[in-house]
């Protein structure tokens, strides 16, 4: 089987080609064209610019991913149809639908979050079901119980900002460029993570998250501690986020008695999150599945793997499939 997948949910244009032979999965290509530099000028994603950039990038990105293969060689075309920015989603969906209609190749619609959840199946050792999955990105911070392909239970989610969004907004307050996550992560390496007292929003009794109060606390601390270094602010903020993510994942694991964890999404690339989760899992004797960095941030290979399992279950999309900015996973 050969699956082409497309993701244009936010500000990255991505296409990937996945080959499946006797259950063995090979990622033949995974092309990601990022728009980060353009949006950096505005301090965040400008949706109208994102969709225009997708229209320019989609054709060369898909062509590069196809590696000279003909469309008729494909078994299916998987496309992310939500959640995401409506204008951005429209570009990928329209492109995939046209390709499918013009070639009579099967079309499969994939939820972006399902892509993140199943990215643990892209490489190396893969988790057995059930497992706990923490998705931490710029748009989402949620804990799921993954029971099987297509069987997901949401345990909790953020009530306000996603963790990546908090990183981006705090970076802006500190005068750092967009996207803020990698910049804060880098500066945090040389800072004192106990220098500035910040809250830990645990929301006890729920599996939900909340990062907007922490963001406000950083704002107030900037005025209160003008003598503190940028590095100390970054390290103290990162410590707070990491402690909350690690502790809440640990509680979800204990309460469900499911001792396998995967972490996905852009913030899963964070060095503090990776170290903190590794340490907690070692202490608890729990298996941690951390995708390589290129499969943590948005990419089409994760859409391809989710599309493969949907196609295997007999799912086919029709041409009336429309992008949905708030597409729920469960
Ligand atoms: O998964 P992703 O590529 O796109 C979304 O679906 O949102 O995640 C992007 C987010 C941004 O907020 C970015 O600042 C954050 O992931 N991010 C990081 C790091 N790398 C990316 N946050 C913290 N530390 C990092 N190293
Ligand atoms: Zn994402």
C-alpha cells in the first residue's frame, strides 16, 4: 500500500508518502515547508497569510513527497480536515479532493489530533494498547486514554491557553521571537529555574489544564523583578510548565492504571518536558514512547499513519467532506 498524506492545518505545509508492506511501515518522504519566518514578523500566525502561503507551497511540497511516483500508484490520499485554521485547511482539503477525483484514488479524512496520537506508531518500538497520550502543542493540551485505533477517551484538556500558546505569549512578553517555545527552551538551559516564584496550575480533582494564570503571573513578575535575567525567567517558567505536565500525566496514569505513555505535539520537543517525563517514567517503572523531534511538531507522516488505519477499517471520504476548524476527536 502507498499512502499520500497532506496536512495544512496551521502554518506548516506538509506532505508525506507512507509504504505499508506486510504490516511493515516505511516513511518514504515527509516534507514540511514552514512559514515561521514570515509570521515571526507579526509575532504570531496571521491566518490570511498562512492560507495564501499554503496555496503557493502545496504543489511543490506534494510533488517532492511523491518522489516521481504517479498518482495512480497510490492506494489512498489522506488529508487533515480539522481541527485547524479554516483557510489553511481549505487548501489541503481542496487539493486532496481534486487529486482523488481526478485519479479515482480513495480519499480519507483525518483528524489532526488523531495524527498526533498515532505518531507513536511511526518509528521503532511502538506502544501496546491501551496507553495514555499527552498532546501538547500550540493549539492543544489534552490527555487521552487510547484504547485502540479509533477508540479514544479524552481525560482532560486545557480550559484556556494551550501550553505551546503560553510559551509563545510569554516569549512575546520577554521580547523573544515567534515561535517562542524553542527560544525559551534554549535560554532556559543556562537560567536558574528557582529564581522567580511562579504558580503551578494543577487544577486538583480534574485532568484539565490551565495556563493563562501562569502567563499573567509571568507578566506581573517581569514588572516586579526587573533585575532578573531573561535566562532566569525562561528557566522558571519552563520549570512550572514541565512540573504541571509531568505531574498531571502521572496522576492520569495512576488513576487509569495504564502504565504506558506517549507524548506528542510541538511542546513534546521541549528538552525540559522530555527530561521530566523520562525521569518520572524511570522512577515509576513505566514505558515512555517519545517520537523523534520531526514527528512531534506538525507533519504529514502522522496524518498518513492515521489515514492508513482508517482506510484499513474501510473508511472513505466523499467529495462533500468539508474542513472543520473545531472538528472534535471524540
Ligand atoms: O504541534 P505544533 O507544531 O503545531 C500545533 O499543532 O500547534 O506545535 C507548535 C507549538 C508552538 O507553540 C511552539 O512554540 C511549540 O510548539 N514548541 C515548543 C518547542 N518547540 C516547539 N515549545 C517548547 N519547547 C520547544 N522546544
Ligand atoms: Zn499539531
